[in-house]
């Protein structure tokens, strides 16, 4: 099973997290783990996922 990691800077605004996770879901990826480091203006989102729903 192939596992990938993705790090994304996102603004601390409503809906941004769901936008990223929906984009991964539409591409048929399965999120295995999620971590968020938060500051006042932005967050660092780290995702571990398997491609193709595997």
C-alpha cells in the first residue's frame, strides 16, 4: 500500500479545511491521519493518505 504525506498552509477561516479534504475525496484518496498546527493567521495542515482509496 502506497502512503503519501501532504502539507498545506491554509487560512484560519471557516470552510478551508473542508475544501482541502473534499478535494482529496473527489480524487478518490483515503485520509489516514490529520494534524493541524494553528497560528493567528494560518494553519499548517498535514495529511497522511492513500491514493486511489486503497
